[in-house]
C-alpha cells in the first residue's frame, strides 16, 4: 500500500516506523529537516520537506498514486486542508485527519466527503483519555481494550503470588468460575510469548492477556491476583487537553483532584469542571502532595507536557504511597525503560493512537485494531464474509483452522451474543472475530487467512 504521512512528530513517526516494516511504500512530509533526516537514515522510506498542505509538496510526495493520506501534523487546519486537496485535486481513496480541537469534533458532519473530504478522524487526546479511564476503572490492569462496541474486553494483568490461579493450570479456571466463560489469549513470561494451553501453569509475574465479556472481567482478574479494592480517589497532575478531559470523564464516579501550575488556567478549569478539586502547584511539589494526601490516592496520573516532570511526579507519588501511578511519556525509549518498574503504567500517546489508524490500514474488514506491548503485538476485531467455499474460516470448527504460529482466536460476537471460542466453535458469516497476534510478523498470514475467494463475488 502506498501511504503518504503528513507530520513527523511522535504519532506520524511511530506510524511510519510501524508500517514501513510491513512492505508498505511510505512517504513522510514535514517542515523539520532533522526529523526527516533521522527517519530516512534509519528506515526504508521517502521524505519530503515542505508545507504539508501545499499541492506542490503533496505532488512531490507522489500523492496522485497514493492509496491513503494520513494527516497527523500538530495543526488541525493543515490536516483538514491537506485532506480536502487530496480529495479534490488528486482523488486519493482514503483520507485520515488528526483533529485535536473539541470544537471541530463537536461538528463531525463538517468532515463528510461532500464537505471537507475527510474519510476518518482520529483524536489522540480523546484516545488517550479513554485509555487512561479504563485503567482507572480497572486499577489492577496493565491494559484494557474494548471490542465489539464494548461488549468484549481484552485485559492484560500481572499475575501475583496469592492469586487463586497462580501456580495452577489454566484448565482450572473453568472449575473456579463455572458460571462464566473466558479465554487466555496470550502469556508473556520474562518478555517471551508463551502460547497458552489447558496445561499451562500460571507463574508469579506472568503478563496474562485474557478475553471475556465485559461484565465478567473483574471475576477473571481476581483469579490472577489477590482482589484489589476498586479505585475511589484519583489525583491528576497537568490540566492540559488530556488532564482536563480525564477529570471531566472521572469526576461523577470518583473523587478527583487536579493540579496545574498556571493559576489563571486553573481558575478556568475550576469553573468548567463540576466536582473536581482544582489546585495550583508544580508537578513535583512534595509539600503539596503531602498536604493533599497523595498516600491515599488509588490512582495517580502524571499528564503534563513534559516527560521528565511526569516521570519524577509519578516516582515521587509512588514513593509517598500512591497505589497505582500512570505517567504519560512521549519518548518511546523512556517507555521501554520505565514500564513495569516503580511506574506501574508508562503510556505513550503515539502508541495509544496508532490502533485507530491501523484499523483503516490493515487488510480485511477491520472493526477495531489495538497495538499491544509497545507495538510488538496486535489484537484485531475482524468481520468475516463469504461462505464455506470462498472462506478458509466460515463453516469450520476452530480445531479445523490452521492459525499462524502463536496466533489465537479468543472470542467472537454473533449478532448481540458474545461467544468465548473453544475447539468446537464453528465460525459463521458476519461473525466479529477477536484475534490476538503476539508477533506482528504474523500479520500478513492472518490477512491471507481472512481473504475471500473471488468466486464469492
């Protein structure tokens, strides 16, 4: 696929790096020559320096032959204009725009093909806010991802000694929880993927990914670790786009405190938010943390625009007694170093945003794509079409399907019904299948498996 990416920032660069390894033809446009030089030196892609919305610059990037334009610059207007030009002048089939402004997002009809020519919108701030809210809702989890419009969830949890299933075989899960169904999709032990089977023994420290109907998630979590209390108190440092959105999303269900260094801005936030206690102070003010009882916080979120401030704030809050700390970190090299240490969750906005983009890029009828383990793995929700003659999946039992090595099919949605997949489950046309792909090198084989024979059309 030929893809032109506008913007070499965190989102654009991460997307380019993710896609270039999959035999896609990638061109990146940006004004910053240093960012472009670094990308070109390290990866097999083209770069063009210039204004991303100028027709001449787009033409220089080969937009007339592109299958897709992904406009993810920091400027909403640049992204919108570029999509309109790509639609009107160059007839690019698919245009995706990053939109940060809530004002634009509240008038989504503006982006219809007849108006601004944007086929799909992504909102990094909205994606990150939703991502963090799920982590607050499930404080024991490392990652919580929605499928089937929220009916099915994939949860990553660290197994801890004392959990009823730790030290026991997976097949005992059904004996422990006879009234509900769940499927362990993958286990990562000391960084290595283990394909789970009934005889697999869960060990202390395992990172376990499981699928279940949303209402059953908490019960399955309790099997992997001693039951933690639900979160009630949340402290947020940083009142920017993400911090203020998160406070608004949480304040009706949680006791929320928000700290921002700018007094005038904090006063505006206090007027806008309903019940959040807004405070003025620095991200690493130990005295303020003491006054506001950070040791009583169930979840502490460091969400400023400065990576170092977020890291130091999260480490300080953890040392002072906060139960779970989350730090927003733009530099992916920092994320890899910090995740799983004293900082419980180190979150990269670019990684949280890449899933919605991949939904429109992956081959097949994708309903949702989520990037896992910092881009090394993916979970896919795919709608299958065809019939038994034209499809390698439809009309077949799971144990008759030759899945690529390590890939698992954990659950499906059939109409309104959630089905946890077992060896004798038969796939039907229009099922939504939830695949777990522990190594993205297997993605081309998964896409081949989903192809419908020409005889069906």
